[in-house]
C-alpha cells in the first residue's frame, strides 16, 4: 500500500518535540525521514523522564522518532557540510528548529540550500521567530504559555498562574508545521515551486488561544478564572469539574436547569440567563457539587448521560489503556524498541481509509542508517569508510 508521502524525502535536522514530532508525523504517512543529528546524538536522546530511561533509551526520543533513519554528521566540518548538502540535494523537504542563525553559520541557509536544490521546501522553526526583538532568546514551552496569557486563566483564581499539564505549545506547533508542509508540497506539485516556511512556538501559543484572544481583544470581558474548577474562563455553568465520593467528574456545556433537575439540585431556578449563570458561577458550582459529592462518580455520569448530558469520570493518564473507546479507536500502539522488545505509545489521531498510518521503522539507534543512506545517494564504500573513520559521519558500530 502506497502511503500519501511515499517517495517524499525529508532531511530532518530537527530536535526535541517542536520539530521532531512534526517530522515523525510526516514519516508516519510514508515520507523517508533522514534524521541528521550531531555525532553525540540529538538532545532528546539524553533526557530522562522523572530521572529514568526506558530500557536504556529516553522516552522523549522514543515518542518522536519512529519512522526515521539516523545519519549523524559533524556539521561543523567542511566535509560534513558537503555530506549534508549531498543529502539535501536529493530531498524534498528540509526541516530544522535550531536557534536563528545556526543554519546560516553552518552554511546551510535557505539560500545556500537552493544552490543544490532549487525547489526545496525549507522549514525553519524557532522559539520566537527568525527575526525580531526576542529572536535570539532561549525558550521552552512553559515560557510561551506564560508570555501569551495561557497560564493566567488556567486553574482557579486563588492559585498562582497555572501551566498546562503537558507541553501544549510544542504539540500544537508540531502539528501546525506538519500541516503546513503538506500545504507547501501541494503547492509545489501544482507549480513546481519550493518555498521557505517560518514557524515559531510563540506564534503557535497565540494561535492555540484563538477563541480566548478574540474574546479578550474585542469584547468588554475579563478572561479570568473563577474560584472553582470551571474549566474555562468565559463559559457558564454547569461546565466544569465536580467532586464525587470517589473521585471527580467533568460536565460539558449543558442546560443548567436540566442538570439541576437530574441531580435534584434546588435553588438554581433564579438563574435564567447565561449572563446570570456566568456571574454566579461559583455559587452554582457549590450547589451542584453539594449533590455530586454525595454520589459516586460512576453514578453521576450514568444519570447525566442517560438524559443526554455531556459528562465523564475524571481519569489519570495511566488509565488510558482501560478506556474502551480509546481501545476501539486503536489510539495506543506497540512499537519495537531500539534495544529489543516493545513500548506503548500514541498512534495517529486521524484515520485515513485508503492510506492509514503505519510504523515502518522503530526509532533508530544512533548512526544505524549512516551507511545505507550514503550508499543511496551515491557514495562509494571506500568514501563511507573514510568518513566514518575520520569521525565526519558516525556509524552504528561507533555508538557508545
């Protein structure tokens, strides 16, 4: 079965999640992703999670590097740069998310690359943008959540600014990059013209908050948290999180009086309009929670779902494999581990009926594909041996 991106080659200089996950998404759809990394390996190979590695490999690396082949090159050497350009010359897409100026210093800028591949799609992803007053600053997901206001309306009003429980900005940026690469490939297929794509985590943080930003910037509304766990700063109850005898439940957007009748909550009849309900959201939350706190989470959800109200029990991430709908959707998959056995990770959120995502390649060991990639682009075995022996290219046998 040919996948949508079969025949597309990506020269992948990315690292960590913003670029790494974006490239993996394209690899999942058939692209040949050649991971060009430093001889020591890209940073995520060396990051532990809670101080631990999974069978000797970073779980962060496992998450973002399936369907890739590893080619470590010393890009700081003239000969290493020439090897990289030889790979790029055969590629359709180049992806990188170094700080602005790094690729230029390496002699691998968009203009440099166009000399060997004039219709290349060149993805440059960064923290703040390739130019501008903050472009040279270091950054990480939490900083963009804080800078763009996301932490200011997450959680409860008495709490300090609260970040999301996952790296939502990196995740959104990776998905946006993969989507826009597809746009660029479609444009090139129509016109024969390559182009440069410039993405940033800061832009992704703003884009992620499209609803909230539009409300805050156009209306006389304070986007601020309530005292209770309402779940969103501008929605009215019963939307929110409520305690039960054995856990918590979440109620989505629903008619307040319908929920009150179902749970036998009295005293809410006076709040007729959405405006009144929003203005008294804390009192309403307390009234509903007084009822739910006397019931099991399962019982509350069953009663509400029976009358077509959006409600679920709150779960931990460790409970994902037990969710029957997640099982049905096959959103968790087993992937071969680089060091033997398998590990569990997430699958593709979108199902394509004719060209489904498939895992063709487990995450690579460092330098595992160096010889094969160089042979494919025309290097003789003697040249490959010389590059490996000279430390310009890392072969798998050199891995520590």
